[in-house]
C-alpha cells in the first residue's frame, strides 16, 4: 500500500508541475496577453529626470509576471534636458526616455525627435484610445512620438475642512471666489490664496494666468501659430489673463508679501498648506504629487489632518479652466537593440488599468479617460467640456508659454503695466 501511495503521489506531483509549466499569463482587464515568447531574455532601460520612480518599478514587476526574464531598470540622468540628446547617441542609449511637450518646436531637440518611434503605428498595437485625445500630440505627418504617462494641470489645493469650519462654500465661479476671499479676510486670513514663491517668474502668477491665456487662444486658434512665433499681435490675447491676475492681487485675494515667505516651489508649498490655515494654495498637479509622502512629514498635519482636493481656479462665471496637459511622456528609441520587447512593454503599459495604477502611486492626474478615479482630483472630473483646454491639441509651444510666464510675473510685481506687457509680447525677457 505504501508503494502504491508513493506512486500515486509521484504522478500527482508530475502532473502538477507540468500544469504549472504550461500556464499562460492571464489577460488583464484591458485584455493584455503576451505576443512574444514568454521566455525571452533581454534588458530594457528607461531614463528620465525623476530621482526615483517607484510607480514605474511597480509596472516592471507586473510586466515580469508575463516576461520573467526581461531585466528592466530605470536611471536618472542629471541635467536631463541638456544631456538627453547626447545620451541617445551613446553606446548605452536607453530603450525608453522621458519626453516633454515643450521640446516641440525647439531646434535644440531635433536630434532627440530623430530617435522617436512612431507610437501610432498600428502594427505596435498600443491602445492610444484609452488616453484623452487632447493629450496626444501629432506631428505634421500624423505621427505620435510621445505618449503621456502622467498628466497635470494648473489650479489650487483646497482645504475643505477649513471651508466647513468657517461656514463657507468652496467657490465655483469667479464672483464666488472674490466673495469667499473677502469673507476669509474678514475672519483674519491675511492671504486666502497663497502659492509658489514670488522670487522667480516660474511661480504662482503663471499658474493663474497661463490657463486663461490658453483658453483665449482656444477661442482664436488661428492665433496659436503667431503666438508660437512671438508675433506681437498675439499679445492682446494675454490681456484677460493679466487683468484677472491683477484683480486677485488688488482685491487682496493673494497677498504677495505672505507668499514671499515661501522660498521653495515644491516641498515648502506643500508643508505650508499642511499648516492648516491656508484656504487655497495655488499650484500645479506636479506639486500635488508630493502631498501623499509629505503628510507624515508635517507635524501640523499629523496632529490635525484635514481633507483636501485639487481643482481649477474658478476664473469665469462657469468655473475654472482645466488645462489638460501632459506631465511626463514616454518615447521609444527607434534604434533600441531590444525594440520588439520594448514595444511589448509599451503595449502593456498603455492601458487604463496600468496608467491609472501608476498615477495613483505618483498622485498625478491620470492621462486615461477615467478622470474621477482619484478622490483628490475628483473636482477635475466635473469640469464642463467647454472649459477644458488642451495645449497639445492646440499646438502650443514653449516660446508662447515663456512669454505669458514673463508677462504675468512682471505685471504682478509692478515691473510692467498690462498695456506694456501686451505690447511687448514676443520680446519679453
């Protein structure tokens, strides 16, 4: 009987092992299934400007469930913007690299674009339809050379508990914003709206003004090319943005002296907000991405946690503009030695499930169509379609963005009047 039992047990083990060896990876909810030999062994390297990228490393692990012999790594490049062109020409060139919309139209990145694969090629099988179309930039030949992994926007962090404590309603229109700021001031809040340091042009002024300028160009798309080329005629379309910014400062919604107490445009902004006495903190989604990790770093927030959300600044009678912008995009090196497997990883990554998962870990806005999945960004999902502005779809380039940034800073600090700034469009520096 012992011999018979041993034989049966051995047969069961053999069949079990055989079954384990033949199991194919299960499809995800998005329908991903390997197209290549699961035993393929190779190395894939991603390079970028992030110091660490835990969200991507989690995706590496998930991809390895399908391709366990693919060794994947992420490398940060110091001075990324200046060195990526050189890195792509080197012997250890990456398979995937960070790319940004502001590279468009900049001749300094022509060499970088020459390395970008067309990710809209149907043979690659990427599900680009899962991405909000306004985030996808196509060149003159219809190619998609960058795919957004994260998206971002301009707006403000809102301390919802503080509004409730003071018996005030979160503003949904521009007049409500002015009224609620006045109410907070009456209650002793010196700067109902705060934001980035005022010591440089890359600060809170641009965060307020840029979406309004982009919205004006959305209404006059024929002016985008002229604005990109720094045609002074485009300056008049900055006026609504500069007037709104000036009014918020004049009506003491924003106290620039209080904002000047913040010297760092990232960590200090978050920690100042976590003090719990700032109703609205002007910032971008890239700043919001750092809030999760810093909750525990704030003694004030740890002692008195509160709920907060991110929403566009309501600058119209219908609400705020949601500037639907890519944050980080991935491009595939068309000279990669492991191009087939690299494209397989991109096919895996570009799905609603994986993009949402990455965005959740990084706490950035997902580029997928599922805007409401993160409660911090829930207000963004409710923005009316007519208030959504997509710079990529409009064809906005960095030259345009630089001009509104400089104009808003110089007007807010008194260096220029609105009339002077609009007249100097294209030559601001």
